C-alpha cells in the first residue's frame, strides 16, 4: 500500500521537451525513459498570452489523474532567455525581438538596440503645435514690417488637420465589449 502511494505521487511534475507546438497544444517528448511522445497535450498559459515554443525547448508537464499520458504543459524553461533586470519584465522571442518594461519606460526592439515607446497623444500635441507655428510663421522684413505667412502654409495646415488634429494618426483602442 505504501509502495502504491509513493508510485502514485511520483512523476506528478516532470521535465520534457517541446515538439510541434501549436497555439493550444504541443507534443511532449522525452518525458521519461521508455515513454514515447505524447501527442497534442494542452498548454496552460497565463490569460492573455499566446506563445509557441520552438521544438526542443525544455518544458514542465503535470499529470492529471493516474494515466501517465494525461499531462498538461505548464511551463517552459528557456536557458537562453534574456535577463530583463531586477523589477523589470520582458516579452521576447527566439529572434531577439523584445518588448521591455524597464524602470518606468516601455522599450521596443532588441537587447542591443532598444527604442523608447512614444506616447501618441504627446506626439500628436507636439506635431499640432509645430505645424500650426510653421503655417503662421512671419518674419520682419528689411524695412521693419512683417512678412506674410509662408506661401505653402496650406501644406502645413493640411497636415495638422489630418492626420494630426483629427486623431487618425493614433492607434485605436477599445474598452469593453
């Protein structure tokens, strides 16, 4: 009886390797010696995250019930994953692309060449101000009088009206259903 309980408790969580990863499932290989590949096992990922690990990625599996093949993939261990730094978070892929939340900034790109994320509403206001100032710009002529606004002022006011002032340059977000 004790032996049966130990056997039941063993191998609840085991390492394995990813094969044929899909959005909802992947095959489990090398779960333990002598067991073949377990096909199309469900993936357990945090809500809102979709990911597909490359073949051969180390994975952790959990058994549900007594059948050795009744396993879920509950996580992956990527030995090559980048270090985002203490208190920081990162999304990354096998091609070196990252979205990095670091010290109050959102950075896009790679670990070697990251770019700060621009807030669209701040950029929109800046562009609106600059385009309006250019369209209305005048000079003092050699006699001390003011010149007219630029002859091509309509080009600048046109750019300011769309896509800047009408908001069409901003990404669209939806809240709720």
